């Protein structure tokens, strides 16, 4: 191997390592927020999103909001979902996704990113995005301590929430993390926990 090939190969490996580090850092930071439906991999999302706010305006339930500058200039004004307070209604036609002209949100039939080899969960004829990871805090959930409740029994995805001995159980294979169950939860603090799908 001559010197030129050696340095070219070394520079290529260094660039790959830097790109991987930046992507890992972006993914790590993304654990603090939840992106809109069918968002591409975080680093690609940050490069594609031009902060136009069209997806924010397109959401009929006002679940999507711009991130604050306090989170850093890299993510400032990029869209995130407020699933701690409101649930995603999994709108027919995905108006938020359709409004994105830059490809930061890709409709289900165009999923190509590494993260989205399985773009979502097929429910009936629809592919639903995996928005978040949802779990039940049994200490706060009324049915786990005795009284009946059932407020969270509004899940739009059939089979994602079932009832065993009058207690709610989330089926993680079907749950999309829409958080409508959290929105409906009547206890404070909420018995439904929602976190980012990013590890």
C-alpha cells in the first residue's frame, strides 16, 4: 500500500468514526424528547428539518410543539410531541407527516432509514408509527390498589391495552406509544409512563 492510499484510507476511517460519534450523540440527546410520527433517524432529522413549523401547524390536536432554545441551538425550533400532556390521535392521512417537504418525516411507504427498517406496526390496513414506549406505574394506577377505574380504556389500537382481572395491561407488541391512555388517566401523578423510543 502506498502512502497516498494509506492516508486516504485513514482519513476515510476517521470520517466514519466522527460521523458515528455525532450520530450516537444526537441519538443520546434525543432521549429527552419525542419526535412526530415517522421521524427519520435523529441526526438525519436534524439535517433535514428546516424548522418551518408546518408539521406543528398541521397537527389538528396541537400535540406537536417547537423545542426550546434552552435545549441547545442544534435542536432549537425542531418539532417534538407533548405526549406527557396530550396523546397523538394517529390521524388518518397523517397531516403532520404530509406537511413535511424536507423528508424529516417520511410517510410509511417511504421509510428507508436504518432505524425504520420496521417503520411501524401494521394494524388492519394502516401502518402506525412507534412514537414512544408506554408502561403502567402500578403504584399510581387505581385498579392495582383496589378501586375500579377504566379511564385509560380509550386506546385506538385494538389489543394494545387489555384488561386482566380488571387491571390494565399494555401489550408492547401492539402499543404505538400514542399516549391517549396517559391523557385520559385521572390520577396525579399519572399512572401511565411515557418515554422516548431512543435508548
